[in-house]
């Protein structure tokens, strides 16, 4: 019987176990450059089979929150090198999550204070996070976006390609495309945010076109075995909505089967919330999604996330419903989560007040066993 503690090969990446650290935004990267303490943070957690970094902007336009890191400037690449070296020295594996927020942004975070970009000029009913000059943080409504001109889309695909190359230069073992949680790629996928009437809107095939082009560019640039993706078929995060997610995401995974990717990462339910969250008329069938991927020839490892505890994760892997399970908040509070799960030891509780922004407190100071 397969357990969480068995190794697995995901594309070109060899994982020592099937426990991944989910991508977690921490807002501790002043000027979008990973701080020195960030190398310590990830290295502390290097016994994970795979670390996935916090979402990392592919461009200035892709930025939507204060103090989140990027991967488009030389000093950012240098900052990430410190992280990957520390993780590799500790025996871990690490990929970075490539992110364009689309409409989930604020004018003050955009180049020249401009409007955030989106498939359509529809404001997301959600908030973003700003940090003021005095260091205080605040959640504020996102700014009204402008619709991207079709002529701008090749430039965005190019930004993804360049960021993937920068990730390899920074020493990452691969990248995960952030196609989840209501950010740019997900905004194109879902009918609620995509009202376009060109080749990137309307039909499912059209709404998935940007995603397919991004995957094509990245896999050609760094190889499919170092490329992964995260999707969240029903999440309402950041005002994401679609009346009929099952056929949409069936088409998405059928397209993903074209490349021998490292893994496909699925957020089940509402991100950080109810696992049985529903959009549309029927509960989402995740087993059918995976079956559609397999039927289309998909070979990547299947990673699941959202509200898993030890029992649920062990059952998912033992019963073959998942190859890898990603843990989020539990990894913030338990740097030695793998050991604790293995020993069935109690977990430290997380402190939500230090999730976003701040110092080493709530970042580097969670205790390990013994
Ligand atoms: C929490 C706060 C800010 C961003 C996501 C990147 O939901 C995020 C995020 C989460 O994927």
C-alpha cells in the first residue's frame, strides 16, 4: 500500500515523500525581492517532498499585493538563488509558483499607477492587501480593471516564458503555473470574468486558449518535466465564478494531457474553505476530472489540496485518489510537518495574525519536535 512517506517521481523531479508545502502568500518581500530570512523559512521546511513557493509575479503588471516577490528583475533572481541554495543544501526540492493576478490588483501596485488588466473590464468583488509607508497593512477593494487588447496577449505569454527561464536560472527544480483562485488565467477560464467575444472568450476552447498558450511556451522553454500547474475548478476565491465548471475543467485537463508535466495540482472546493463548495447545478466530480485526464493520456502526478489532515491525506494516497497531498497552513506552523505526520505527533496551531506581512515572528519561530 502506498503511503504519504513513499518517494515519487513527478516529471523530472524526484520527491522523497508525497507531502508538499502548498504555495502560501506571506508578504515579506520588500520591493518584490525575497528577503534573506525567506531562505531560512523554506530551508526549515525542506523535509517536505516538495516545496512550492508563495505566488511570484511574472511581471510588474502581474503584481497585486504589497511585498509579494517577483521573478522579472535581476535582484529578484539573486534573492531566489539564496532560497534554492538553502533548500538544496538541506536536501529539499523547490518549485516556484508563477503568477499574474490580472484584475486582482490596485492602481498603486501597477506600472505608472495604471489600471490592472483583465479579460474584461469587470471589477472583482474582492480585496487586495496594501502596506502603507508607516508599515501598517490594510485590505482594500481591488481597482477597476481594463480589458486586455488581443494584441497584448502574446506579451503576457512571453512574460510567463521569461519568468520560467528566470526560475531555472535561480536554481528552482521547476515551476507551477498559477491557474487557480481567480487570478489572470482563471479569469480567462471562467465565464463570470470573461465576457470577450474574440478568440479568447465565449467557448470553453477560447477561454482556455491563454492557458494552453502559456503551457506551450513554458514547456518549450524549460521542458514539460519541470512544469506543473495549479487549478481550482469551483473556488469562489477573488470573485471567480462559472455556471458549469465540470465541462470547462474536463477540457482543461484534456489539454494538459498533451505534455508530460511534473504534476497537476487541484484545489478541491473553496480555497481555504469548504471542501464540498459547489458552483453550478451539481457537486464537482474530482474523480471524473482525474479519469478524463488519464483517458486523454495524462501521466503527471496528481496533487490535491485543501483542508487535508493526516487521515484524509493517508486515505487519498492509499486509495490512489492522489499521488501527492499539499498542506498549507499546517506547514506555516509546523516546519517539521513530515516528521509530525509520520510520528502522529500533535501539530502546532497557526497564528493567523502573522500570515501576511511582518517580521520573523510567525515566520521563522515555530518550534520543531524535541
Ligand atoms: C492569500 C493572500 C494573497 C494571495 C492565492 C496567491 O489565493 C494567493 C493569495 C492568497 O492563490
